[in-house]
């Protein structure tokens, strides 16, 4: 069995030594890649490493009953009186696609009919169509403009969309509401200028956390920053996550991993393998506490950066307790949250982490690094939840360079001891108190209502300025 496979196993001293050499070599490679520009890194290096380093990864399938649901039983759905475009990039990459999906499902309760616009087909576009939601796929500006005009939109939200879709959204003449999902540490000066211009055109701007708002306010003119309001990300609840469903999810996780988890505390980490999410550093820090805490870490996500995956795997294989860490591919999120006892996320930067929000909604305690939304999530999470310092420094001051420097130190990051101590604390809390049931969580409804209020206000202001005829039609 090669060191790239994600099934747990104990390896001998020779194999661990080889893995240490591999981890060191991969660390040097990561450092060199981080010296390149973001455009070169994401446009060329990541596709190349994907082609060279890609390996089949195990994934956790869904179990019956483990599913997120947007509306409570008996919830009313208003007759729609507005059509809102949700314009975004590829929906299958990262948490933004999940936010789009949640808004598309939830806005009907606010009387708003969604039209999802993105540049390519994928699993999420197929799922949205199955739900009866209109989806427009436009690969270039001309087709996007034609589609958006034909859609007769009353208002348009822009969610980190590619330039051709942003241009098409602006060209509709409908009220515009950009949605800010992250602290954009990779933006060039030119990109910040175009962002400020977009804000000037916008009716309002939504930031998913106070930190994201602060980050943008400090980088755009005051007149643009004044338009930014905060609507925090929410999470759909898991209403059918009974003890029986949890047991079935745990059993399925054991089958997927090929190991018994009886008496163990399972920490889930739903995140892409990439520089932002700091998976290699998380693995190294977790292993300092895994054995003494009788804990396992299960990471599940898309390897958007195969260097990050291979480095995390090498770090795991170099440690005597490496069989306590499991690196899966994209898996069913609801099933993993039902199977787990706790959640860990050690990112360098975030807007408002959706997976951690879903973990809170599922009743899991958190170990989370300080980033956008982290403090707010810990405040409402299960007992034992812990906020730790960010390995790249103060969350509001993160830069590409600081994240790269922390990434080079994956095996010895500044918050490693705090992560290990927090894992131990949460594991002890879970053993003493058991797993909490899902809390009464209205974060999804609050998020949808917040977005609905902003887009309705945008339409109302435009309608007041143009009293005869609806905008965008």
C-alpha cells in the first residue's frame, strides 16, 4: 500500500523516515510555488500538479436521514414578486457554491424567485435544476448578457463572479448587490480599483462577516465602503439527525476508513486541500494530541492543490500516530457531521466558514483559528469550543506573504501547541458530557431574510427613482 492512500495503517521506521524526507521536499516545493504570482499559481501550477500528483481518494457516501433541510415543516412560501439573479463562479468549488445553493432554496420563503448564473455546468447546477430552480450557464460575456436580459431580473447579486459575468450583470441595468465572501489577500492594485468601481455602481454591498467588511472598508474609498452591510452566513439544520442516523453515519465512516472508532473522539475537517485551509499544518498540530486524547482527525474535501494534499499525507505518514489521521476526498458533508464528535478548522483566512457553521448547527464543538466569523461561531457552539490564534498572525492583518511564511512552517506553526491543547480539551469535554444534540439554530432563516431585505431595499430605491415600470424588465 503506497503512502498516498488514505486508509489508516501503522508504518515502520524506515517508511516514516522516507515520509519525512518527502514532507521536507514537498515543503521546499510549496515554498517555491508560493513565490509565484497568484495568477501563475492558480492558473498553471495547480493544474500541472493535479495532472502529475493526482491519486484516487476514498470518500464518505451519504446515509439515509443525514441531510440538510432549508425549511421547517409547515413553513409558508410566499408568491414571488421579484426575480433575483445569483451570479457566481463555478458552483462546485468551495463554500460559495453552497451559499448560492442555500440562497436559491431559501429565497422562495421571502417571495423572491432566484435565477442562478454561472460559467459552467456541474453537480450543483444539476441539483438546482432538479429542485426546479432556473440555472443559466454562460461561458462568455455575449451569451451572459443575452441570458441575463432574457431572464428579466429585478435585481442582481454578484458572488465572486468572473469578469465576463460581472460585466453582463452591470449591463442589465438592474440594481446591483455584490456579496463579499472573503478577505481577498490575493487582489492586485488593479483588482482593488475595479472592486471600488463595482461598489460605486452597486446599490448595496453585502459582507458575510464584520471582518470581511473591515478588510474591504480599509481598501476602498470611503464612499464605497459606506455601502457595505453585514449578513452572516447561516447553515441549514439537520432535522433528521437522530441517534439512529448518527450510529449509521458512524458505522459508514468506520467502513470507509477501515478502522474501528469505538471509544475514540472523531474530529471532522470539511475543507479543500489548499493554501488557505492549512491542512498540512492542521495535520501536524493535531498529531501532537491524537494519541493522548484518543482522537482521530478526518479531513474531507477537494484537493484543489495536490501539493497541499501530498504534503499533509507525508506529514501524517512520518508520524508514529499517523493512523489517527485520515485524508478523504470530497464526501457527504451531512454524513460526516453526523458521524463526528467535534470539528476543527485551522485556516489562515476566511470570510465566514460555511462548514464550521454547519458543524455548529449539527451540535458539534469547534476548534477553530481566529478568522472571519470564528469568534461569533465559538460563542454559539457546543461546550468546549475553543478559539485559537491564527498561525499567520492577526486575522485582520493577514497577507499573501504572511500566509506563505506560516505555510512553510507547517510542522511547527506558532499555534500548534494551542491547537493540540484545544483538541485535548474538546475531547475531554465530549467524553465527560457526551455529544450535544443539534441546537435550536435559525442561522439559515436569518441569512436568507438578511439577503432578501437588502435586495428588496435595492429594488425599492430604484423604483422610487423610476416610478413607472419595474427595473430590469
